[in-house]
């Protein structure tokens, strides 16, 4: 009897083991690209972590796409013979890069995709030979689509235009008022600004340089009716800027300029724009556009981030693409404000088929 019970026990154990082998294996949790990371209605809300992203880390952000420096404003000097009260690139140094360094920088920018260079200051004609030779290099050697200059117009001579005018596509001349007393109040010259302005408009016509007007709209001129004067001059482009504060340049009593007294309200800015917006050449730029849509290179060949963060390293030290990663430049706003426009005369274009 005991033997029979022992045999029955052995058979029971064997039978049980056989049943266990028949049970299905538990599923293996493989990641699937077809499954959503979002929990379903019946799943608990749980955050998924990885070894590369600890629970308390900030969410990752995608790297910005590569930006192309299509149009660059090279402020080659801070020196100026005028004392405009709202200037936001003030004369804190007298440095001007050696010509060969400036040429190298222009070549690097061209290789990175630059199509237009705009020389500004300060007043770029404080160094007329340097400016002319660099413009010639950019147009004749690098064959840039457009070479332009922003100037107050007081130091441009016919002899200079005879020598270098063929390398210049646009001459943008600053004029904030067609009342000389207002120009004096602003600091734009001492009484002969309009005379030089009108003379330069004629010289540009003679030498085949497109003539552009830049106006900073401020407390002293926002009520002025400039319609008749603009119709008479008939510029290719009339760029009107709302006066801008850049804290480290013109934003307090501690800076070389304090532009706060020139500020206007958005309503005053709109008043000026509404009065002049019917001109086909009229291009208004408020503070929201100006602060982010310009790519600025300073006298040390560094990209500026005015009022936002420190400037980049010189593009002679780091590659342009690397420097661009540290630049606050809103490319969409650049396009929206008409940054790409008719920026050259087809007769001067290195590649007429690319004209805008």
C-alpha cells in the first residue's frame, strides 16, 4: 500500500511539471516605432526616462538649422564726424581692422553664402581709401551681388566716386529732416547737411549708383511732412527706422549717447508711417524688426548681439558657421522686412540671373 502511494505521488509531480511547460511565456517589452509615447485612457500617466536624460534634466531642444549670412552689415569703424543723439554704434574705440584682415573676413563670409555686404559705421568715409579698396575687392574679386554703403554724406567726393563708384551698387544716405534746424537739434551736422545730401544724390545719379535714404523717426521729426521732398528726390528706397535704444550703447546717462530723450510712442510712430506709406519706396522698420533682423559685424570682425548677449569671437578665429551659432539673428524677420530686394543695378551685377 505504501509503495502504491509513493508511485502515485511521483506521477503527480511529473504531471504538474509537464503542465507548467505548456504555459505561454510572458511577453518581452520590445520598443516599437508604431506605438505612441502618449498613455492610453487605461494606462497610468508615467514619464519615460533614459540613461541619457535623467529625471530632473531640462527637455532637449532641436539644434537650429544652419543659417546663411545672406546680407551682412559691416560696421568697419566707430569714428564719426557727426554727433547724432540717438546713435547706437557709438565711438568707444578708434580701431579699424587691417585691410588684409577685412578682405579675409569678406572672403570667408562669401564662402559661407554672403551675397550682399553693407559698409556702415560710425561714418565709413572717415577711412575713404580703406573703404574704396575693400569695396573694389568685394565687387570685382569676390563678385558679390551687392555692395552698399551707409553714410551721412558729408565726406563723399566726386573724385572718390570716379575711382570707386563702379564697385558700389547702393549709397544709403542718412537724412532725418528736410528742415536744417531739426537736423542740428538731432546732431546731424552743423547746418550744411541738406546741401551735402542733395549734392550726393546728384553725384550718385551721375555715377550710376542707386540712391537710398535712411531716416530715423524720433521726437523731433515724427510730425514732419516729408512727402514733397521724397517725391523730388525719388530714391530707390526710403528706409524709416523707429528710434532704437541699445542699453550698452545709448540707453543711459552712463553711455556716450543717451537716446531716451528721442523716444517716440508706437502711436507717434504710426502717425509718421500713415502719413508717408503711400510712397512705393517707403520701408518702415519698428523696434521689433530692427532688434533682431540685422546681421551685424563690428570693427573687430565679430558678430554683434546688441542688447541681448555678448558678441561672438572674430570670424578670423572661428569659422563663420561656428560664429553664427552664437548670433541672435531672426532670418524670418529679415525676409519679412524685405531684406532681399532690388539691391543692385543689373549692369553691375556679377550674376544678372540672380538679381532680386
